[in-house]
C-alpha cells in the first residue's frame, strides 16, 4: 500500500504505518502519502491533511513526538526540554533504571529496618507486648518512681511471697521505687499470693508475673529501669517439699539465681544485690549459736544444699564481675501474711478446726527448738542491708575492681521449743491443741536453730525487738481477720 514510502529508517517506517491507518478518508490518505514522499515527517504530514484537533498525535509538537521510541530495545538518554530532567527514552534503558531504582529503595528500606531492630533489639516486644506503647511499660516505670532524695530503685523478686511483700511495702512507704516480680507458683495457696499482690498494688507497687529464669524479660526490665538494688527473695522455700519436688529447688534456687546474677552483671549500671540464703545451711552443726564464721558443709536437706550452692555462686559473681552481694541467713521468719507451709501457720489452722497436730521430738525425747524471728525485724535487717550495700564495681559484664561481699545471720537469738510455741498459740487462739508427739522423721529438718547476730548488730545496726509471744499475737489477729474476710468474699454471690 505504502511500500514506496518506506525508508531505511525503521522508526519513520513504523510511524508512517501508524498514521496512514489512522487517517479516515481516501483523500486524506493520498495527501498524506504525497507529503511524506516530499520528505515531511509523518506527524507533520498528518497535521497538514487533517483539521486541527482531529488526530491528537498529529497535534503534538514534533519535538515531543519524535522523542517516543518507535522500536523496543533502542537506548537513548537525553535531556527533556520541557521539564529539565533526565528522561529515559528507551524501554531497555528505562527497565534497567527502574530495576535499579526499585532495588535501591528496597536496600534503603532494609537498612532502615535493620538499624531500627538493632536499636530496639531485646526491648521492643515481649511476646505480644509492644514495649514502646504498652500500658505494661507505664506500670513498670510508674512503680519505679522514687519519691525521696537519694531514694533507691529496687527490683524485689518473690514480691508476692511472705518476706517479699513486707519488704516491698516498707520500701515503697519510705519513698523508694519498687518493682516486684513473682511467678505465683502453687507451692502453697496462690490466692494468698494474689491477696498480697492486691495489697502491693494498692500502694502503687506493680508485680510482674514472670519467672526469674526468663532471661529476656529480666533484660527488658533492666533496659527499662536503672535499678540501684535487687532484693532477691524468690526461691523454692520449705525443707520437706524437696523430697516431693526436688527439681523445683534446682529451678528457682540455682538456675534462677544464676539467671538473676547474669542479668545483674550485664546491667549497666550494675545493681547491688541483697538475697536470702537460709539458716538451714548450718545443717547438722552442733555448735551454738550459729555464727557466719562456722563451717556450712553439712546440709541436711536439698533445700539447704541449694542455698549453700547459692552462697558459692554469689562468691563467683562477686569475684569475676564485681557484683556487690549481701547474703542473709534468715532464721524461721513468722508473722502476718506468713507462709501456710510453716508449723506455726498450719498448727493455727488445725487448732481452730479441732484437728490433731503432730509435734516432732528429736532423739532421746529432745524437744525441737527454733530461733523464731518476727517479720518486721527481718524487714529491718533487709532494708539495712540495702542501705549499707556498696555499689557494684563492674559494668556491662566487666569488673573494674573488688566489690563488697557480705553474709549476715538475721535471727532473734532466743530459740523457743516447739511445744512452747504451741502453748503461746493455744493462749491467743483460746483453744486447746490436740497434740500427737512423734519422732522426727528423716525429712531434712534439723533439731534446733540459734543465731549469733553480732555481725548484723555491728554492721547493720540490726536489733530484733519482737518476742514470740508478741509476734504470734499479731499473727493470730491477722489470721482471724484474713480468713473471716476471705470466707465472707467466698460466700458472696
Ligand atoms: N520464711 C522463712 O522462714 C525463711 C527462712 C530462711 C530463708 N528464707 C528465704 O527467704 C526468701 C523468702 O521466703 P518466703 O518465706 O517469703 O517464701 P515465699 O515462698 O512466701 O516467697 C517466695 C516467692 O518467690 C516466688 N518464686 C519462687 N520461685 C520463683 C521463680 N522461679 N520465679 C519467680 N518467682 C518465684 C514464689 O511464688 C513466692 O511468692 C526465700 O529465698 C526463702 O528461701 C525464708
């Protein structure tokens, strides 16, 4: 049809074809051919034979129209006159550039994402909790708010426990920042732990429900808060339960302790640690009163062995990492909000219910005796230990010098026999106990405990003031009111 119009320029050839097919009438096609033969560009030819605006492509300025590539794969980069930008005028080239731009954008995005992850790694989320926005973070920070000059910021582990709840309340009351952590295990009735937690929350103390073996969580807490001190009271307590569930002692008292020390040693700044060991480390010692300088290599129970192991582990973390560590050997702590697995507690329950209690006797009819220590006295000893603790010397896992390492007995120095303790309970409960005397089984119990507290007196100004008579009176008062309240709430619809 228009073969004679074709030239060696394939680009022009294509444009002629396109325009020729666009033209509607035979007359227009003839004129178009003639003009093209004369060497006019196809676009100009179309413009000349048609009315203005009839063929949009014809109306285009030549400079623009000729810039459209007619042949795929041809490469040509040039300045666009209209916009002043470099314009990609070939498909081949534009596809390369587009790919390049695309991968550049992807790379920039990945880099930005990596930087963001690095910056917030470990503290951005726990499970589904976004640490940047979640109310959980606000609770943590609010709980750690200090309200007195030079106040401490203390992480209290085992805060829903007996001693932990009392220490937390004391610290909060005097204006220190306090954050609790407890796994609320069911070693004894968890509803008592929940009630203690409610008490703490009323005073603005937040208790994180978690296990101290959760390294990521501990790391998160230390990233969120600069704790000056850790009061470590979380543990598997009780001597007899070790024969039933030995793993729980290893889990909390050894693995948990190591996990906690790891978090403390990695923290920057490192906190000073005060933690609960136990009078049970004196084991089968016969020399009384028990002194911190006595040997403690004859534990009578797995519980005692894990506490002794804890003391050795504490030495290691002090020696290698410069952690300031104070261990406290508690002697049979008792009082309001106490532990239901302890004799004074379950004797009270049994006496009130009219049930028989087993009172153990040692060899040759020797009565067992305990250095019962009232909770308020123990709390004072704990707080004095926090207040006198020197700073850790390391930071971020590196030791910078020798650090403080201490061990104190926190006892009452006035042991009372178990039958005498039962008599005091009978008096306050106004009930007679049904007593069954039995020989002490081999379950890890020791015949007596008696603390020498000279060291704590000297260095902590620790002076227990509550005798067993007074302390048990307070306990019985609390026991009655707690149980009448919980009975009432249980009977509520
Ligand atoms: N009460 C005493 O007479 C006595 C005597 C000697 C030593 N101690 C020691 O004092 C500390 C406090 O004892 P307590 O009488 O308050 O006991 P407790 O059982 O009432 O308190 C311990 C708390 O720690 C929590 N816990 C246990 N394992 C945990 C874990 N892995 N992660 C998080 N939380 C965990 C428990 O849920 C509990 O609430 C313990 O270390 C105990 O061994 C107590």
